[in-house]
């Protein structure tokens, strides 16, 4: 039985027409998967049901990364499952790792209901033309006029991060109301950028481990050490330290360790047994 007219399979030959061109007329969600990755099969099942229920309000495009490796490389797909959302020819949002099942319809609904507004379109065009500072000014004015539109500060943070202005991106996202920080796109960005900014701000990195051993219950020192370990690509050590902060100091800086741990896990191979264990531990702590 053939798929409905709003579910397609992409190849390197038809991707631009299927995704980029169609995204100029509406939302396109691209699901990157592989037949050996169990979670990606589950995600595809969830997204297929959503596409069927929305009856063409968005297009679902699937990419088998085993068969379409150039597309996986082109969009920097390093872990599965992964899905990306396109509007007006641009990548506007992306998610790595299996999301809580209840979040999928929320993500789709948010993007289906709110087309990329004129402020975002203008800012993206300005950014792509080589003027990121002007793009940030456009978005800043938009935030003042429409403070409920979280796409605007998220886009500001992404531009700052692309320029390696990590401290500014962290300050921007941390200044948002607590309710806004619970939004999945804001939470993910904040967790990611906070680790980078924290590692960069450590004054004496060579003494940090010693200080942490002398004061082992200090959540700030544990978190700083986790950020430093991550910067040095010591992933397992960073995960272990972040989990300690979540377990023992869950309210530290409004739960930043929880956000950061989730952001790191989303970038790793979901099939890795250690990643699975950390996801399970985080899930238990959340619920």
C-alpha cells in the first residue's frame, strides 16, 4: 500500500525539490533514520501517525541514512534518531535523540500554527547575507514587540553561537522567564551553550580538579569540571559529573545541569549502552 501524498522518501537526487522547494509553501519535517536503529524506527512510527492525523498540513520526508550517506553528511547527522524542520528553504529547528512521546505533537503544532514570521525571515536573510549584527538588531526589536515568540530569542542565540559569542548567548537565554526556559528548543540551546561558556570562563583550569577534590560537594565546581571535561572530549567523565549535580543538587542554577546533560545526550549515539543508561537515569529523576 502506497504512502499518503504528504509522506515521501528522499534521495540525494530529489531532496532539494522535495524538501527545500516544498518548504517555501509550508512546513517540511525530515526524519533521518536507519533500519538498525530501534529508536529511529519508533520515532518514524510516531511521526507517520502525526503526518496522517494532520492530513497534509506538513510534509513528512524520510531519509534512510544507510542508503543516503551524502544527505546525512550534508546535514551533519551524527546520531539517530534525528529530525529537522524546514520552512522557506531554511532549516529552522532540529532535534537529536528520541524525544518524550508527548513532545512530538507539541513540536509539530508549534511550527504548523506559526509560520516563520516576517521578523525571522528578514533576520535570516540578513544573517545569510553576511551581516549577523544587523540580524541580531532585527531580532531584538522583534522580541520587544512579540515577547511570546520564542523563535526569536532562539534564533538570536544560534547566531551568537555561530559567531562563538557563547557568553552572550548564555546571558540571552538565561534572562528569559523560567516558563520560557522549559520550552524544548530554549532548554536544549541553553544546556548546550552554558557548558561551553562555563568551560571558557574557568580561570585556572589546571587547578580545577584539585579544588573540586578539596570541596567535593560544591555543585559549581563539579559543573565547571564537567564542562572542562566535555571541552577536552572526555565525554564519559563529563556525563558522570553532570549526573552527580542532577542527583545531588537538582536545583542548582534552576536545573542547568539537567538541561546540559540532556543536550549532551542528544548529540550522542542513542544506541550506545552508556547513553541509554544515562537517559534512563535522567528519565527516572525527571519523573
